[in-house]
DNA sequence: GAGCACTGC
C-alpha cells in the first residue's frame, strides 16, 4: 500500500512526490476519487503479470535518483503502457500543473496506447490521460497529466517553448527507430537537461542501441546514463537460413511459401517484400501455384488465401489481414492457410496475430539522399540485423514460430549492418535545419547529434534556406524564415504560401500547397488505366500540373455531396480528404500570422499569377529544354531529366518548374508548370544572375530575355520581391475574399 | 510512357 494518510489534503491523498510505492492498490481512484470499477480490478490483475510490473519499486528507486535513464524492454514487456504510469505516480505532475509526456513515432500508436492506459487508470480518455497528434488534440488543459504524443508534435511544441516547461518528465519511446524527430529531440533534451535540473528524461529502446544511448546521455563525461532493463515476453522463434545465396529473392520466396504450405503445421505466413508492384505480382503467382497444388493433391493440401499489404491500399482492404484463415474445402480435409505478403509496414506499424511463419528475403526499400544533386530516392537495399530480428519476432507473438531467411547465415553475420541507418543520415535536411535554427541552434555543424549528418547535407540545406531568404548570410533566421518555420511544410512550399498574397492568389496557392502535401490523388488501377487517364484528362490544365491539382480540389469540394464522385473520376477520396484537412490547418496558421487570403475574379489573370507565385518558392527547381528530343536540363545542377509520363503539359515549353525530381527507371521531373524566362529573372534575380551561368542554351535564353527587358525598361521590377529581401510587401488590388470559414 | 518503403508536423 502507498503511504495513505486520510488527513492529507486532496488531491495528493498522502502520496509524496518521488516517494510512492504500491501505487495501484487503492480502493479509491486517487485522480477521480471515485471507487475503482470492476474493470479496473480485472485489468490490474493482467498488468500484474507483465514483466515490468514486478520491477516497479526498482524502477522508481532508479528514477528518483537519476535525471536521465535509458531503458530497454523487448516486445511484450509492457514498458510503453506501464512506465509512464509509474512516472506519473512518482511525479504527481497534476499537483504542480505539469505533465508527463510519452512520445511515439506513429499516430496510431499514440492514440491506441493512450486509450489503453486511460482504461488501466480507470479514467476517461482525454481527461487525466490523453493524446496529442496532428489534427487531433485529445487532452484537457489543467486536467491531463499523462500525455501520449507523436515525436513530431513534441518537436513543434519545443519551438514555442524552448524549455518545455509544462513537462516534469519526458519519455522518448521507440528511440531505436531513430526517426528524424526523435533524433532531434534527443539532442534538444540532452541540452535541456543541463538547464532544467528538475526535468527527468527516459529514453526507451530495444536492446541493441542501449549502450550507444547510455554513452550519449552521460551528463558528466565519466558516467554513462544508468540502464534499466525489463525482460520481454514472447515465444521462441526458430531461424533457418539458406545454404547458398538466392539469385532471385522473389522466386525463392514463392517457393518457400509453397513449401511451408505443403509441409508445415497449420499457422499463418507473413512474407516481406519491397513494394506494391512486387507484392501484387507475387500474390498472383502464389495463388496460381497454390491452386495447382490443391488440384493435384486435394487430400493433403488445403486452400490458401494470399493477402497483399502496403500503405497505399485502402483501409478496407488493409483490414483483410485480420480475416481468419480459410476453412478446409471439405469435411476432415487439410486445413486452410492465410498468407500475408507485406512491405515493411508489418515490421513495426501493423501487428497481425496468428502469424507462425515468417519468410524474410532480407530486402526493403530505403530512402537515400544524394546531397550533390539534392535528390531523395528509394532504393531496394539489404535490411539490417536489427530489422531481420524484428521480422523474425513477428512469428512468435502467439506461439512458438519459425523464420525462414532467404540468405546464408554467413551473409547475415558478415554482410548485414547492425542497425538501419538513422533517418537523419538519409534525408534532405532543409526542413530540419529550419526547425533547428528556429529553436535557437545557430551552430548546426557542432550541434550534439546522436549521429551527425554529412556536412554537405547541412550545407545544401543552408544554401537553400539562404536562397529562399529564410536565412541571412550570417546564418540568422530572417523575419520571413521565422514565418516559414511556423508552417508544417517544406521550406519551398512555406515560402510559396507566404509570398502568394503578393500575387493575389493565396487562396489558390493554399489549395495547391495542401494538395502537394498529401499522397497522390490519382488512382490508376491496373486493368482500367485507359479509363483512369481519360478521367484525368478532363481535369487537366494544359500549362500547369499545379493548376490541374487546384482544379481537382475545387471540383471535389463542389461535388462533396456526391458519394460516388471520387470513385467515378478515379480519384482517391482519402487523399482529397487529407488535403482538405491540411488546407484548413494551414489556413488557421495563415490567419494567426495575419497573412491575407485573397483571390482574383479574372481566371486568366489568376492562373498567370499562380504560375508567377510558384516561381517565388520553386525557382531552384527549374529546368530548361535542351535539344528537340524533349529532354530538359535542371538549372545549376545540370541534371538531364525527362517530363514524367503523368505530366499533363500539352507542349514542351522552354522553361518548366517542377515539384519533385524522381529517380526511377530514369530521372524524371514530376508535377510541372510552364514558366517564362522573364518571371525567373524578375522573381529570382539572384539565382538567375546571368554572370553565374556558363555559356550554353540556358544562358542565351536568359540573355535574350534580359535584352528585351532592358529594351522596354521596366523600373518597377527592380524593387519587386527580390528573393533575398525578406517578407514581401503585400499589395492588395482587385481582391475578393473567399472561403472565409 | 511510369509508380508509391514507412512515418511525421
């Protein structure tokens, strides 16, 4: 029992901060003062069986004595639900108007864990226990004292409160996943711990990274942060390797799956492949071969269903992974089996119960960043040992299982990296650098990273921010940069949005920005490509894919009453709904920052202005047509690229501005708008400074435009919206306010 | 004439 003293004043109920034991066994709920429900007692019994529960007193002792703890617990230890509760009982944050925060890399995890913990504590979700994720704040200020949140959300909060004063303890969960946000938070918290001796920090991770984190979080150079260990609770998984390397991993995977189906005990199979196309293809082949097997030998081979799983699948189809395995085709016949063929989404984000066999070819698509040409691309690469272990673990969630690795044991030991490269080493950091500078970190190169990014990556980010006029030459954030950091957008998009009132089209740019921030809205089912392309054609604005996106969004809003509209037009209702959500969030931020929402009545002029505005954000992503084979060369980087086949442009204009550079079968630029030479020189004079261009077609084109401009002499353009001159002044003419919600 | 690993604000 805790130190219950009935005379003590509420709401402490006799608890002493940092001195609580046996916190769960009271008759009354100390937070609501209501008697505990029967459900509470029942859940409490289950909690008591968790490995971590037995270590509560040990944990509290270590927690009370130390400012920073590194904690490891394998799956099934209960750390994510229990540790934050132990901390809350020790901190009693509500008595001091503070909160305990626990971060998660994913939204669903933050939501579902918060719900579970609210039940465990016998309180209503959103009151004492809540969660906070983008678009949804399920907390009650003044009441909530235990908050689960996404790591990105805590990073946003840090921008407005550098000391994170509201929190008594911050718990970073799943730190081993090394998301960009977690990595930045680790750096910030390490520094913050020195300034706020009252703040406690717990870093929770899988076993392999613990020593690295312990060393990183040693506040005094001699002592590592203490480690608290909790055993996991999973079933054993037997691991098999191939004798020889497999030349074709998809073929080998299909063979292995069928071998399991024929020869192994009942139990579902999880096969990891790398992407949508590969998965759909493998499912087709498995289905054909399995049907063959059943036909040949119906007495010993049962039916098999093959279920694809990847993130772009509609939620309804994703749900199919929870369907039970098929029944025997006849009474007393061989049992059926379910096989899920999945991307990495089944490695961490989604858990499928009943999986007994895992087939792991050892590959996944991974993001890589090339700072030289500023391109992020996806590459099929070997996974890490940690990842292979995680995959194998998926076979042992309900009972002992087996994992078939389609590579040799020698390759596993010698060739696979220990850990997946952290995201911070594989990403374009333009956004992150803007965030860090906004957080007051000026010396980005010497910031205390867990793993420091390549200096060239940081230089590229700084260069971009400088060209966008977000930072001055001394590395300080400009007024414009401050505004840009307020938006959850890439710097180019933020700059575009902030510049758009100058062109009287901020309502339209707001829509385009939202559309560019969500997944692809165009659906193109394999067997209906022609119909889908024809449907898309009807929305196409010939000179600009950006305007096409604007058009689609506006039509979507006009037809919202029609449930079939998206479907008949081959559009993703999910993505369009997300765009609507993002748009309203961005609009709220614009209103808060007093950025005007304006439009023009004249559509021709409006569309021209939208294209001009695009130049203000994307002048660094422009390509010039070279030769007559339809190929383009990007400005400054001189990459030869083609217009992506999805591009709606009817001609091949001399200059195009693009949203992204994708490296697939060949280099493509995607989501493209035709722009004019004089716009480039007028709205990005420093980037398109003739002196900086080598001789060639591009320079000659710029020279022609320059001569023409000098000929007609336009003094106004000299002073207009120079790219390094900070916030553009807003001119409002012919304006009407629209969509004022 | 092609794709979208997965997250997050």
